[in-house]
C-alpha cells in the first residue's frame, strides 16, 4: 500500500503544471486572432474606398442633375426673357447659353419676317395677276370668262358698297372680330360682284347635342368628313361636274409654250371655277349644307391634346383647306383675284373652341417648327402665339406646299388626308402637282411660282431645285427634263433658260371627288 501511494505521488509530481499548459493554449489562440485581424483589414479598407467612390459619384450625379435642370429651364424659357443660370455652371457653358439666347431671338425675328415677306409676295402676285387680266380685257372685245357682263349688277354693288367687304364684316361680327385694315383696303379695290351661297351657319344650331351624336368624335375623322362634304357641295353647285378629258385639259396653262403632254392624275379632277357656279342648284345641296353645320359644330368641340405628329399633320391640312372652302361659301364666290386674297386674309374656323385663321394654320402651325412655340415676340398676335404653342407640329413639313389650296388658279388640288397614310399622300400630292405644273421643251424649263417662293424648303439654291424637280417627275418625263436642262445650260446660264410661271389668284378649285 505504502509503495503504491509513493509511486502515485511521484508520478503526480512529474506531471506538467496546469498553468504552463494554459499559457501555451493562450498563445495559439492569440496568434489565430491576429491572423484573422490582418486578413480582415484589407477588406475593410476596400469597402471604405468603395463607399467613398459611391459618395463621390452621388455628389457628381446631384451636380449633373442640377446642371440638367438649369439647362432645361434656360432652353424652355419664353423668348424675350433672359435665362436664370446658377453660378456653379462652368464659365464656358454660361457664355454658350448667353450666345444661344441671342441667336434664338434672331431666329424668331427672321421667321416672323419670312411670314410677312410671304404675305407681301402674295400681294405682289395679286397685282401682277390683276395687271395681266386687265391687259387681256383691254385687248379683247369679249369679257374674260371669269367676269360675265353684269354692268347693272356692278352698279348696284358700287351703290351699296362692296359685297365682299360686307360679307367679311358680317362674318367677323358674328365671330366677335372686326375686319383688319389691310383687308379693308383690299376690299375697297374690288369692283367685280360675288355670288353668294346662303349657308346660315348659326352657332346655336351647330352645337345641337342631338345632332352632334351623329358624327364621329375622332378629330381626324371629323376633318376628313368636312373636306368631303365641302368638295361635294362645290361639285353640286357647279354646272361642269364632269372631269376634263386629258386631251383637252391643261390645268396650269403650260401647253401653249411647251406642247401637249400627259398631266397625270390631274386630268381626272373635278374643276370648279367662278363662272361654273350656279346658285339655282343650291336646292340639290340642302342635305350636305345641313351636314356641314353639324360637322363644323363637332369641330368646335374636338380635343387635340393627344394627337401624334402624323395625326396633327393630316388634321391641320384638312382644316386649312376646309377653312378656305367654307369661307368662300359664307362670303361668296369671288370673281377677281383681289377677292380671293381678301377671303384668304379673313377666313377663320372654330377648332376646339379656338377661332383660328387660315394664315395662322399655314404659317404658325404647319410651316413653323415646334421649337418656335416658345416665342413671345411683340410682333405676334395672341391667336398666333396660342396656335403656335398649343397646336404647332414637332417638325415643320415642307410638303404641305403641295397640299394647301387657297382657292386660287395656281393652287394644288384638294384631297382628303388621313393620319395613317399622310406621308404617302403628301408624296403623291407632290409628284402629281409637279407632273401637271412643270413645263418642258427642247431648251426651256418652266416651274410654278409656288416652288420659287418655297425654294429653300427643297434645295439649297436654284440649280439644286431643278435637279430635285427632275427626280420627282415620272421616269420618262424626268429624263426629258434632264436633257432639256443639259442642252440649255451648255450655251447659257440655267437662270436664263428657266421660266418662273406667275402665280394666278383667280378663283378655282381642283377637287379629288371620291
């Protein structure tokens, strides 16, 4: 017993002390923690660096957003107001914006001048047309076909005052507007009588809700139906409803100097001239006149805020042509160029509650680009500014030149334009008008005055315009035109072989009757 106990105590005395074992274990754990800490440190540093980059990007994003808002305010401001720019914008940007502001003002001023110059050109064309007409009358014992001998009626007209002026004044009074001084002066020069068509467009009848339900609410459909209705009314009032035969009809008077040729689709059109209107046929159009009242009432209530570019384009072309045709029904069929221009200046139509003139539709809705809607120039009237900002196209469309008819002899034909096919329809209108209006001979080339007025819409200069015209003509006719130009330009400048046909303002409509 004693020996075993001694052995046990001896073995216990040789065992490693617990304290020493605990110290070794602590050293191992400390080493592991330090290793983990060293490994975690790069990750923390990388995370902090990424966070700093994110903060910098957020700060840069906020700066860019502020710059964007500042630039947006600068470019969308009303013309005439200086841009309010924050000082933190780069100096180069501030200088550029100031320069842009000045240039924008100049562009708007020039656009307004273009509109006024075009109106002056219209007046000049009227004067030329009237002079040529007077020369023809003086050199012939027979009266011109558009002014029948009605001396007694003319004397009555002179005693009562010009009927066109009275018609325009009465029409304007019903609409709450007076005649402009320029239109009044034009009216005072008119000596020929007009043929009146009683339409009785009273607002209270136009807006009858029970009648309006019969008409489609779609703005484009309304505009299409109005053009169709007006075209049918004119066709029924005319004593020459049948289309001309291609071998006998020259729509723009080019055969005399350039020889007979195919005028294309224009040989199928219904031709309405002042001397073909027979007011005794009004009874044949009572239903259409009644329908027209309903359609115009519907037009006064249309909503246009959701139309696409194509829908706006087709709609406003139809409305311009409708505005002019309806004005002739209200004011009378003009028998002199001066009367056509007088109606052109005074023609208005109610669209969605806005009384808009034909001139405003052409020059401030269809021809001016969308960016001009911010213009607030002193030279513009309130209705022009409203029309430009509320209804203006996103992009101007030069091809409307071949679609708008003011009822003059030199105007293109009237057709119905649809939103789904308006671009194709404008292309067709362009090609068909050029085929009928361009004169080509061995060494001469004639273009209508309409193209001379709007040359820069289609080419950079006169020579480029001629090349452009040749490309628009049918294949064989285009080749003939190119040969004519090549032969002529070999011996003389292109300006000497080109003849610009004068614009004629005598009343006439060329209609596509469906």
